C-alpha cells in the first residue's frame, strides 16, 4: 500500500497549524475504513467534548425515528403539541409553523427566542415570543427551534432526548465512551447545543449516516436531511451558503453536522469519506472556514486516488511563537483607573500574571513559547494557556477554557515606559466577561 495520502494529512495538519487553527482532534475515514485519528495535547481519545450544534442533528435524528413510527408527521403544527405553553393570543404565524419548517430552520423568528442565563425554561419562550415573519419562507438559524424539538421528543416518547438516543442509536452503534447532555435550568436537555460526547463516537454516528442509517435511522430521513431544503445565500461564512437540510448544513462536496467552534462531521458521498473534528476556533471569525478549506484543498482531491496505512497521531498543542530575549527582567506592578476591562491592579512576573478585576483576584500562569494546562482564571474549569513575547516589551497570552464550556480570550500586554496597555478580545461566554476592550495602567 502506498502511503501517499499520509502526505496529504500532514499537509492538512501543517496548514491548520500555520493558520493558527486550534484543533483538538480529528478522525478521517475513507470507504468505511479509519485512516487517521489525531489528538492534540491535552485532549485524548474517548473523552467527552462539547458538540454545540451537532446536538441539533442528533435531536433531528430522534424526530426522524418518531416519524418512522407514525407518531409525528412533517405537516404537523408545532403548536398542537404544546397547548399548555401557548399565550391567550397566539400569532397566526406561529400556528402555521409545521414540523417540516422546524427541521429546516424556517421558523417565524429572526433569532433564538430564549435568553440563556435569564430564562428558566428554554422551550416556553418559543411560544410566548413575538414572531416577526411568516414561517416556511426564509432561513434563520434558530437554536430555540431545536430546543422545542428536543422537548417534543420527550413529550411523545416519554424520554429525554439523550435517553431516547442511548437506547435507539448510541448503544446499538457500540458507542461506549462517556457522554451526557447539558440541561436548561428546568432540567430539559438543551436540544440545540448541549450534547457532550467523544470524537470517536461522533465518528461512529457519522459513519452510520454515511451508510444510510444502518437500519437504525430511517433511510428516507437520512436522504432528506442531507438534501438542500432551504437556501442560505445571506450567510457570512462561505461554506454555509450551499443550503441547509434538516438540522444539517450542505457543503461544496456533501453535507456536515456542524457545531460552533469547530465540531464537525463532514460527509462526502462522492468520495465515500468522513472527516470528524473537535476544536475551539471561536476566537477566529474565519476559523471554521479554515478547517473546511484545509480539508477540501489538502486532502479531499486525493481521496479516490491515494491511500495510506492507518495512523494514530499524538500532536502538540497549538502554541504562540516566542522571540527569545524580549521579556523584561524585573517583576512589575501596575494600577488602573476605571476601564472597560474592569482591571484594577496587575503584577507581571516571569511565569504568571497576577491581577485583580471585576471577578476578584486571578492568576494566569504561562511559559513563553509553550502551552500549559492550568486553572482558568476566576473559574474552576481547566484551561490551556499559551504565551509568547512577540517584540520588546510586548507579550501575547491566549487562554482557552476546556470542558463543558469551551471559550477563551486573547490578550496583548504592551509595556512602554512606566505604563502597560492591555488589549483583549474574547469568545462569548460569561467566563470571558471582562476580557473585551483595552486599558492602560501605571507602574508603582
């Protein structure tokens, strides 16, 4: 067997590293055979990872199974299943909303109705919100829609969506790794965002879908979910303009189970190939597209003409470059006036930042030119932290929380005379509050 395809995989990983893509792992299979699995430190095989909107596809699979049993129909009105959640005056646009349109994200809302960290029950606001357009007309990515579908699974089957899928999909496929589904404050599985499962088991589900459902998922449903059901020409990400199926996206060469931050199961029917990834690229607005482009340009064209021996790769974490000799010798302490970051005081040491902000006293350890695993500042979550002096007196630090809520911030410290200026940006999550903006402090 020639190992030419291995060179393409190496080109993929090299490009992702060069373009600063924060991959956590990936698995590539061709014609049903696993060719390569890779994990970046500190991530490991079998560990659960937040899947974000891949949860939507899993929820849709449960809906398809209930449709196969005749318990649900595509033309059913969603309001018929939730009469107890309806207000006294129901918008006719809401009563016109069908399950078919729920699956293809053609609801009557421009955005998700529930407010995370505000609403207790994330299902109810879908029925009490104010619709702003007719359903079945245009695409809007509505996570509240998927939340309602997960609640519908429970109402029809009597089981939470994770328990339903454990019995009907995960266990029959041999998915033995730990998995769980995050809940809203009312205890309902967050149907559009909360599934945490291993990369290995995501790959098992993707292979099942690539084979038409293996008799577990209705074949007609698999066929329809991967077919374009609505146009998406206004999406900002170019890969998202190929259209949307049933809780799945179309791509330039097939379809994908898509989760925020780089959780992907890319299915390519013409090449009989599947690429599954886990990542956290939320700090890069082009991060998702970089993964797509690297795969479709470095690996995809060669899948039907080249092969490789199966490989298991243990890869180093993405690390910021460090210019040796650029860091100051002495420790320095700075104080701040009122500022957007809520920064009050900061001490720069050789191996850590110690600072006080709106969250209290925080420590951010670092080793220039390396990536370490430590506690996320101000939270109990673990994090990966990389740092590097990029010029005289300019330090860049990047911190990614890992666990159930992947998020992070990217920070510059610019030392000039007796002052330091911080500039920081963040990915959206309460854990990153206080890390978006700029502030200047004075040395004491």
